[in-house]
């Protein structure tokens, strides 16, 4: 159950006038992920939405400061500072704004989630603030699988879903989970454990252009502490040739 303060923050939307969202020429989009580099899993979709004139904000729950990646930087604040800069670089390349939640440790979001002041509850409070301030029409995040089962990914998905399902329809943004269509998983060892989704469930897509894919490639190049250069150079092309093929796939949460 959402903590009272978070409920009040989200309910603040209901205290204003009824949103005139249908009259707006573009949407506000909130992309919510656990770590810097998570945005790469839907990077050309983010670039496409930004190019189309939508205001896109990427919310990073943690700084990914516990690694591992391919860096010799000391885990903790030194690595977190570098990865914050990498996330900002990636957001800039995609045409999005970056927003960082504060004080949430990498790898901790699923720890004792009901305990007072737990990372999960602090996440929901900060997400509620970002949601109220942004007032998005569309929210993109991980599905329940968390991509490959990462506990932080799954907790972000669960907490965002829990928050939005508490809102009345006129204040609830469309919530979409990114997914990999079954049978399209890249055949590389690093992705052998990733989850796939029945294509029949992936009823929404965001098509992207060659320029959007180039923006995604530039975003991948920002993450020098996460991937070696060959991986950064090749991953977006690999994803484009296998699981995307011109469009990133999503399924509605509600």
C-alpha cells in the first residue's frame, strides 16, 4: 500500500483543474528506470518521442554506483558521480531531460520494502513528487520481469504500477512496459537470461527513424564504465536487427 505522504502527493493532481490533455499538441513522457544504462533498452523510442516534439524526462532511481561494468573506479560515490554524468550524456543524446532521485542505493530497492524509511518507500515518495511536477500523459518503465530479473528493475516496475493504479482515470498516465517479442532475443551469451513476451501482448510500439537509431547509438557510447567499446559500438545495431526491427515494443499495464 502506498504510504500516506506519497498518496497525498499523487492526489495533489486532483486538487487542480481538470487537465485539458486532449487539446495538447504533444505529450509529456516520463521514463522511469533503476540505473544509468537502463534507458538503452528503449533508447530509439525515447529519441523518436523527443524528435516528435514530446517532452521526455528520464528518471534514474539510483546511480548504479555498485557496478560492476568495465571500470576500475572505486564503487560508491566516485563511480556514482561518473555514472551520473554518463546518464546525463545519454539523455542529452536522446533529446530528453535527466532527473535523478536521491539517496537510493544501487541494489537496495527490494530490501525490506515495508520497513519505515526503506529504499522502496523513499523511491515512491520521490517518484510521486516527479509525477506531480511533470504531470505526464505517458509513463514508460520495465515490465514485471525487470528485463532479466534484476530486483531493482522489478521494484521500480512494481512501485510505479502501484502508484499509478491508485489514481483516478483522468489523472492516471498511460503506463507501458517495454518488452522483447518472443523469438527475437539476440543470440548473445550476455542476454541468455532475458525475459521474452508473447507478441500478442505487445500491442503498442514506438517506431523510430535511422536518425533516432543514431541517437540511440550516441547514447550507448556515453556509458563507458558500463560496456567495453566494442559492445557500445554494436549493441544498438544488434537490437535493431533482432528484437526491434524499426520499432520498440511495449504492452499496456492497465
